[in-house]
C-alpha cells in the first residue's frame, strides 16, 4: 500500500516523490513524532499543574466566593470611610460631641475587625472545593492550550519551513543539481510545488501529530468547528505565500551562500513579530498598510479567537472594508479578503518564479507584466484606503464634543504617506527588475541596428521589449501611479462638503502647483532611472554597485547638504525643488518658479536621454562590428 501511494505521488509530482524519499527516513520520523509529543505533553503538564485543589486561594478567579468577599471588603472600606468622616465632624470645635465621637470610634473598631476577617478569608484561606468553578477552569485552560498551539503552529510552519526551503535550494545550487532540475521535462510549477510540499514534510508531520489535541482543545473550549478549520485554511494560505516568496528569494540570492537560510528565516520571524505586535496593539485596519498586515495570519487569528492577546477590541476588525465593501462583517467574507490578498501576492510571485527558474539571468517580470503589477497594486492600495469610518472629529466647543463624521479628503490625507511610501518601494523594485545590463542592451541595440525594416517602432520596443532601456517603462508606471492622485487633487474641493480643514495643506500649496509637483516627481524619478540605466551600460563588472551608488548619491546627498548648510524650504525653496523632496518647496514658491524648475528638470532629463541614446547606439554598432568580424 505504501509503495502504491508512492507510485501515485511519483506519477503526479516526481519532485515531491524525490523530496519525500530523501526526508522520510526512520530517524526523521521518530524525531518529528518525539518532538511533537514531548511538546504537547509539556504543554498539558504545565496547564494541568495549575488544576485547583484544596489549597486553591479564595481570591482565585475560579472561586465563586471571591467576588462575594471582594464586595464585602469594598463595602467595609466605604463604611470605615464614612465612620472616619463622622469622627472628624464631631471632633471639630464647632460640632464637638464627646458621646458621638466615642460611639463612632467603637463602630470604627468593629468595622476594622470585620474587614480584617474578610481580608483574612479572602487572601489567607483556601477556597472550598464545592465553590470552585471547575467547568470555567477547564474551558479557559483548554482555550489557553488551543491558542498556544495556534501561535506555535504559525511560527513553526513559517519560520522553520522557510529555513528548510532556502537551505534546500542553496544545497541544490552548490551541488549543481538545480541546473539538472531546470533542464528536466517537468514544468517549473510541478518542480517548485514539489519543493513546497516535500522539503518541509517533517515539519508538516510534527504539526499533524499535534492537530488532534488542537481540535480537541478547541471543541472543549466551546470554539466553533468552522472557526477552527477557517484558521487552518488561512494558515495553509500563509504557508503557500511565505514558501513561494522564499523560493523566489532563494533563486535570486545565490550570492549569499550559506547565509541565505538564516537571512530568510530571520526576515520572516521579524515580520511575524512586527505584525503580531500590531495585532496586539492596533485594533483596526482602516489604512493603506492593511494589505501588508493581512499577509500575516495574526490579525485573522485575533478575529477568529478574540482572547488570543487578552486585550484590545477585536470587533473593530469587523469594520474592515475594501472600496467601502464591509468584508469584515462576516467571517467568511473576511477570510475571502485574506485569501484574495494572498492570492494576488502569490500570483505575482509565481509569475516571477516562472521566468526566473528556467533562466537565472532573466528579469523577474516582463515590461507588460510590470504595468499590470503597478495597476493591480493601485487597486489594492486604494481599496484599503477607501474605508468608511468616523475619522474626522472637529475640535471641542464649550467642553462638549462634536459628533465625529466620515471625511474622504481626511481619509486620503491620513493615508497619503503610506500610498507614497509603498509606491516608492514599488518603483525602486521595478527599476532594479526592469533595467537591463550592458549585454542585454547590446543584444537589443544590435537587433535594432540590423532590423532597420522592422515593423516595431522604437517607441513600441521601449514600451514592450524586455531588453530595451527601462526609462519609458518607468515613466509609464509613474503615470499609472499618479492618475488616482491627480483625480483626487482635482476633485478635493468638491469632496469637502463639511468645509473643514482636511485639505488645508492642498489649499496652501495650490492645486496648480500640486499638479506641477506631481509632474516634477515623475520627471525626477525618470532622471534617476536614466542615471541608473547609464551606469548599467558601463563595461566594469561592478556596474550594479556603481548604479546603486550613483543613483543614491543623486537622490539623498542634496537634501543632506541642504540640512547641514541650514538651507530651509522657507528661505530657499528653489533648491528644494531640485531635490528628491520637491513637495516641501512648493508651498513657498511661486507658480512661475515651479514651472521654470520643472522645465529645467525636463531639459536635464532630455539631455541625459540623448546621451543614453548615443551610448546605446554605439554599443549596438560595436557589437554588430564585432559579430561581423568574428564571421
């Protein structure tokens, strides 16, 4: 039966069979079962060691008499305070009454004796066995066991699985077997899926052995079975996402050698710790960064099991929306949002894996795919930005709070930083991914030089051809990114129905200058892309390092110099218009000045691209001459 099962697995996915045979050795199986069982037994011993007995304290949370004695103690404190006030009252010169003072002193002594007796019973005496809430104790401790296993499952699967997959790829690379896999007739999807399912199989077995205790503890804690299996679905999706990203990292970072597994697993554990802290402290997902948090399973776990962190209001997660659609109201729609977020991310990762696995020198994405990625990213960013919540609260008037209301301009303004940050990261990644190196540009330039009668125009090649310079492609992506921002800037006055100060910063700058500022941003980004592309045309093997250093210098050195020389935007706004932070200089510059600065930047861009075009032509001509001479 075992051999038949292996044959079926081998027919379905030969790579999975290879991984299973290499890992399901007797020692590995014994190790997996032993570690899992020891961990479960240790967890049970820890919790059952706290089982209430005849020494369980009266003030324990599961003693039914605890609240009774606490209420009595509080009432005695109040009575003692009242008696002390009466003593002070009749002890004063105006109301002095010796008889009343003595009467209340006797009453005070009696109350203090009774209070001490109550506190003695509460803090010194054990709770009677008959008064211990054993049902509540069992329910809560089964829930503690269940939630502990949830967290253990997340960290074990994601961190340990990531380490094993990257380590396996590094070993395959060192042995040279990865190239054999690339040449095999199997599809890259089959090979990489086999890696995901087979490499961490010992980890899967460890978790599988703990699943019965996990389900039993959840049912014993009165947790709905549908919620338990919903957690498994989200956990499986998160494993697929992290393992897919890990495979891509492993294929890209072969220079790190043996440090790869530690770097990948360290990055995953830092991400999990950060998102766990956000789930612990931040109660809602009403911002653009929600997509990033939803790549971690912790928010979904908190949504399903509100007692996970014993604090916060998980019901606020139910207010999560996407383009105003209240997907957080229902557990199934919220899971659907999670899976949609994972699905979109995994789709683009697997697009990159499909290109990179067969050809290690290929770009991660084609230019056509990059445009779709940018458009898809804007849908995700703006979908989580546009959420209805009472976000704007006018200032207090006459010490009475004014009712809060939803303001679209304020919502976008609050998320403007995140939108810009994520798009800058996206553009930087695209610049690194799409910019071809010298040999690729030589191939493209030689092709253009030889195919003078080609039906494709130069612009078509610059937009679609993967080996052509990336400047036009970056510009096209910038246009896609800035269209929603331009629409908002134009419509912001019409959206300001409450006449509040949510768009004061736009009014201070001026809409025309804001639009010119966006044009400046596009121009500067293309200048940086042109500089990077020019550096990648160098003949030195360290051209990537030169490209990073030169572009970084042009981007970050001017603002640093301005800061050191105390050149402020208020006094010298023109200088800041030529930095990578032109926004800070817009408010203090005239519209004509901004326009002239934009014209100057565009002139620089044109000159740089003219120089780049000449260099590309020279590279193509020299490559063609060398090829003809070789013939």
